[in-house]
C-alpha cells in the first residue's frame, strides 16, 4: 500500500517530508488505499519501487509497428480465419479494426459508435469522483463481483503496481448490472437518443463486446481446423468481466509498472486502449514492444485458456502496462472467461497422433483459484497444469 501522508490544503506536497497522519484523518487513511486519491506524489513511494533487475527500461523499448490488423467485418470468413490463425501463431495478439457500423452489421443490434466514447467517458468520470465516493466500492477480495481495487493482488504481492481498477462482472447483464456503481449516473441510466433506446451505456458496451468476442472465437476455432462452434462449446456458457484500469501520472515511471509482465488467465481479452496515451507493451522474440493506440481498434489477446484449448499452438501473449509522468492513462479490458466447471481440454483433432496433450485437463474454477493464490511475478500459472 502507498505510505500514508497528510494531504496539505496548500496543494501538492512532497510526501517524503511529511509525518504520518494523526488519528481522526480518516479521508487520508482511505485515500492511501488507492493511488487515484488526489494526492500528487513527487517521489515514488518505496513500496512501488522494483528491484534494479526488474524495471521497465523504457528507453530500450521500440514500437511494434506491425500489429496485425484484421477487418472482421470484411465478410470473407475464410480470409478472416486465415488472418487470425496467422496472427495467433506469430504474435498471440492482434488488433481488430472496429467501426461500430461493422459491429452493427455483425450483430445487427444498432449500437452507435458513441457507445465506445461513452464507455470511456464513464470510466474517466468514475476515477475523477471524490475519494470518499470511490472508496464505497473498495475491496481486496478477488471473489467480489464488483469492486474498486488497486495494483494487482495487494494481499500477496511484495511490490505494488501503479494502477487502480474497477472490476465488474458483466454477464449475465441483468444479474450483475444492478450492483454496478450508480455514480456517474449514466453508468446504468436509461437514455433515449435519436429515438434509439439506449438502456445503459456500459451494458450496451458489454453486450457488443461479447458479440464481437464470440465471433472472434468462431474464427479462432476455424483457424485451428475445428468446427466454428467447437471452442465455444468447450468453454461453455462464458462469463464476462471488465476491468477499467486507471494509471495515474507517476512521478518515477522508470522504477515501477502499471502492470508487470503477465498473461491473462481467461480465454480471450478485448482491450480498448486509451485513445491518446500509450502504455501497453507486448513481449515478442524476447523484446518488449510498445503497442501504440490505434483509432477504432480493439487489441485482442489470446489468454491462458485458449493456449490450453489449442494444445499450446496459440500462445497466451505476455504483456505489461507501463506508466508515465505526463498523463494519466485509462484502458478498458473485457475478459471472456470459460464457464467455471467446463473442462479445459484440447480437442482430439488437434492432438498429434500418439502424443500426449500438452496440458492436463482442468476446470476453469481450478485454474482461476490457483491464479489468484499467486502474484504476477511468480512462475506462470499454466506451468502447474502441464503434462510431464
Ligand atoms: C489487463 C491488462 C493492459 C493495459 O488489464 O490485464 O493487461 O494496457 N491491461 O492496461
Ligand atoms: Ni492483461
């Protein structure tokens, strides 16, 4: 956790010169739980400082200029699955060119592209709320289906990460949306615009992203030579979570991470990057490369479950988020997660004759439990499920 400092009414302060708060400074204590508290740090609190051999070395990172961009609305299913197969084999991630018109054609639900902007606006406004308001949702319990939290796994990790996040379960929508924050008000507000009834900005975003994810899973299935529905069938009735990640301005970005290198534990991640501020980096051929924001595109990550279902043919991509000292950054990650009791197993068709599957069978519930008992810096979670 950040150290506790008194907030000076005179504005930004240098925490290193301040004494710990005295009793009766509850807002300060609360503020200390998250980093989007309004405190402006001039030095990085010690608990965020990484050891010298584990720092982002930002000057050595170059841009990834060739992130595959796939136009999923082009109408040619064969071409799409070919391109997705190539991207998954070579990169493990790709960007999907997205205009909402394309999405509308795909899912035919008439969501205007304003939904993406509104989603971003909701996320930004949430993190601008007064600390007392945000802290109503604070929890460090990963089992909670709606919570504001910070870093990654504050109870397990040794060094913290320069990130706050609001995590929501999003499917089934009717089950989870009632527990979402009601501030900012249009998080859930019913709204009518140009005679289209927009039920909820965030809800609509979730539905559209889910449809997109399902289409991508179909193409991934076909790209592995499987039936279109086969991977979806293995994953069962998938859950959906969203993390609205907020990375405040960081006084010493060379010393810490927003999120250290990790792979996502779920099946597929659909990431909406900040439109202006970079921060996502992916590991390719042993080097970290920056994925610059691309307008109208989502970044699609293969997660651990697809690595297992593809028998290791598609790799769950290593990625991280770095921070900067100029601008706050927001990203919105949507995670498609297998049904808790679905058995994660590569279909026989893709296991070479006579060879053992790369991974043991497991349920997603088992995997997820294991994932949260660790921290991101430890051995990769899939290693625990490998066949010897
Ligand atoms: C994540 C993640 C990257 C980013 O939330 O799992 O990897 O750019 N986010 O915020
Ligand atoms: Ni991630």
